[in-house]
C-alpha cells in the first residue's frame, strides 16, 4: 500500500528541529527510523502533512556516555544496530547490546531507534520494558524548554505516550544506581524469531544490591513485580517454587484478564530471567 502524500523536511540541528515543530504544530510528525510511523501511514492510521527527518542531527545519535555522577545518557536516535554493536565494557553495555541484538531482523535493527520505540509505546516492544526496569528517564524538548520524566510515566498505555504535539524526545538518561548494575537476566518468548514477544521479562540487581523484576508484553505497559523482587532481596533462590507462586499471584493481580496459560507463561519467563541474573551476580 502506498504512502499518502506528505511534505518532507530535514532538520540539521536540534534547534532547527525544535523551531520547525513549533511552527508546524499538529501538521507534523518527527521521522526517526520510520519502522512504526510509515507503517501506520500506509494503513491511513496516521496522516501527517509534514514529516520532519531527524536523522542528520548528530547530537541525537550519541552512543551511551557516562556523566560525572555515574549516570548514562544516550541519544534517542541511536539505532538498535548501533547499540547491538557496543563493546561489553560494563554490565550495562553488555545488557544494552544483548537486548538490541534480539530485536526483530537486521533490516529493522539498522533503521529502528530507541526513541522511536518509546514514542510508539507498543506494550510488546523491547525498549520500553528494559528502560522501565533501569529506572530511565526521557528528555523532551520543545520551544517552551526541556522536561524530564521517568519512562514508566512517559508510557501512558498501548500506543500512547506523554509527548506533546510540538515536543521531541531527544535523550534517554539511565541513573547511576542502575547504570552500575551488578547483574541482569532477560527472558523473551516469541511465536517465531523476530516477532514481537508474547512474554518478556527483565530482572536486574542494581549497584546497591537491590533486585528489580519487570514484565513486558502485557497490557497496557510494562509492570514491576515488587513482591517477587522483595523475595530475591531476602535471599530466595530464583528457582524456588515460592518465587514462582509469588510471581504467578502478582501477574494475576496485575493482569486480571490473563488466562491460566498466559499467567503460567509469564511466570516461567520471569523465573528464567531471574536464574540468568543470579548466574551473573557480582557479589
């Protein structure tokens, strides 16, 4: 299906992009990798009059870089392929690379971006889950200024994010506590390789030794399993039946419409992630 007619603009600096978004308003959409936006346009689910291409703005393609306080900042236009190619210089870099390398197919990884994934806000997407688990924040910029908010709050629901009409998502910030994480594990179940996950889980142990358990591919957005994390904090073994029962109970509470088989699949996936994290823990 052909794309509808649209005007194409290309911004070469962030200031120029912000000014154009302010001038164009609701008529414009920012073009990152285009993996989601162009598909919705083909099906006439989105009809912007102008596409503003951000791909020539080098600042937005900055790879993860640590700040003086230990936090890590990366550009929203980093592609999945760029992150998949990161050297495993730290547990965080290894996690980002492993996570990105399993997204869809090479063609998608070459074009798709972290920021585009967050703005599209698909509950089964990879980056919303991981960045929620890391406690990351998004940086949003418009002619009114800059604001930051947690990814968990930025994601409002399925295919809905807290991005104003004239705003651009420019950077992602990972706090020092999780940027210096000590262990991580992931679980991802797909019907076929390269598809969206039917269940996704991330288990992390931060610099302070605290565990976090997060589940994705569940409506309306990634959810934290705080009781399961508390059991891990208390020293419970990841493979214990008690942790599986706790995770199952939390999933039933957070996802009341999920059937028995769905609850079981999500719980098993979480346990797989917890076991993987325990095997890499740095005590």
